[in-house]
């Protein structure tokens, strides 16, 4: 009733959250709350993203008598048959195919397994998008690691040689393929196949040869079914050998990286090491924790240098083990996310990484540890 009159703490909430959600709707009549809530939930599921329902305060005190709407479940698309066939033809003729897995592979039922089968058929190295290290089994010989900020140099060197890239279940956010270690690795001449559930993202950040709107697992299976019998045979043994040696070289180099190098004109890393030589650096801490971390552990990271430095370290045998904050950069995400993971899977070990600033923002969540039936972390 009083929206727009400057009430207590009033802000334009729809405008505030517009860029944070895939869909939003505000309720102005209490009888429509069930209908709108149902639609917002459906939009969130279909878009694999947050959606917002805005309910003004005076709506909560109304008594209504309405029928509850039934949900509508839509089947996910396996992609257009012509586009899937075109993608299969490109990959069948590729000399150095590379697969880039994004969050869509994790969110898609069977996505990781479908990408594994496709990778093995092609002997294609599999890179993961930034903050999606669990989009492919880390113990697999074809796993190359994550791209992006402080990512895997092996993944960057391998994708730089690609003549065909299958970007599977990814919006190809620009930050995910930023140059690193002085390497501008994303190959401009490679043919790019982009698969995403959201058609608005296809071709938005990079030129695309074939675009496919669809579910990552279903599209991957469709491509696999249409591959030529000789797909992946071109230079297969040399490609497999290169993947092995490139990964081994990066593992050795990463294991020797104890400290961050200061940017030109700054000395704060150097001064910090001299001031407290007995303290562990972030890299040493990441390596030490990785050595004792159970393979079934769920971990989270947060926003800040200590977490960003760790991008190259964690890998996982399955999906949904890495809770990363995403590219909105919500500082303070790490701690509450592992609390939620522990509530959902109380018998699985959870480990959160956060710097002092991020933990300071979310330390009030300590009150949730051990509350009622919730497990302690």
C-alpha cells in the first residue's frame, strides 16, 4: 500500500536484485502469492539460477482461500538435431579436440559421466571453468584442471593447442578464460562449440561455430552417438602422451610454488615473509590441507587472495563437492555454505577456506553450528 512513499528502510528491491536473478516478480494481490511463488520456483529450476519473489509486508497478514497451483515440469532439451550433428562432425575431424566443462555439467543429471565418455572416445583433455573444479573427475588421466585466475597451467597450455573446443554447460564468462601466468591461452582460431541451457549466453563472449541450447548431459550423449567411428584417432597416442607430460610438468612446478611474487612496484609479500618467516603462506597451507583431505570431502572457498590463490589445487572424484562463490564475488560466502553442506550431508567432512575479511563478515553464522538437530562443523 505504501510502496514509493519512503517507508522504513524502503528501497527499490526489484531494481536492487535485477542483475542477481534470472527472473523476478512482485506480488501486489495476496491471492496471487501461491501462483507467483510457483512460477518463480519453476523459473529458477529451468534457468539453473536464483529467482526472486517480492512480497510487500502487508501481504503477510492477509487470509486467503485459493487453490494451490500444480507445478509444471518441462523436459530439458537434447539440443537441435542439426546442431548436434554439426558438432559431432567438427569433433570427428578434430586433430586436437578439447572439452571445457562448466557448471551446467554438474547441474545436469549424468553430465559428468556423459562428458567422461565423450572425452575418452576423443582422447580429449578436459579443462574446467573457473571455480568449477568438480566438473570432471580429478583422478582421471584426461583431467587437465581449471582455467582462469591462478588456475592450472597444464589446462591453459593444452587448450591453447585446440583446433576444436567443446564448451559444455558453460556461459563462457570472460573472467573464466582470463590470461594467466603471462599466457594468453584461449585459441582465437579454434572452432568453438558452445552448449548452454540459456540461449542468451551462446555466442555472447566468444565467436561460436556451433551453438546448442540444451542440457549438458543430453547434448554430450547426442554428440557421442553421432561421432564418426574414427573420431579421436588422429594423432591419438601423441595427444595422450602430451596430456600426461604437460600435467606432470605442471604438478612439479605447482609443488615448488611456495610464495606469491610481488607485482612490480610493490613489496608487501616479501616484507610479510621476512616479518613472520615461521608462518605458512597460503600456497603451503593449500598443499598441506590437500594432502590430508578425505576424497569425499566437500569444500568451499570465499572471496579474497587466500582463496583465489588456491584455484589450481583442489580436484574431486565427483561433482557437487566444490562450493565456490561464483563471479558475483559475495564475500562471506564460504562459511555459511559449508554449514549448509553439513546440514545436507551430516556424515561427510566439510572444509571451508576464508580469509579474515570474509570470515569476519559471516562469523555470526557460528550460531548455526550445532543448533537443535543441525550438526556441528
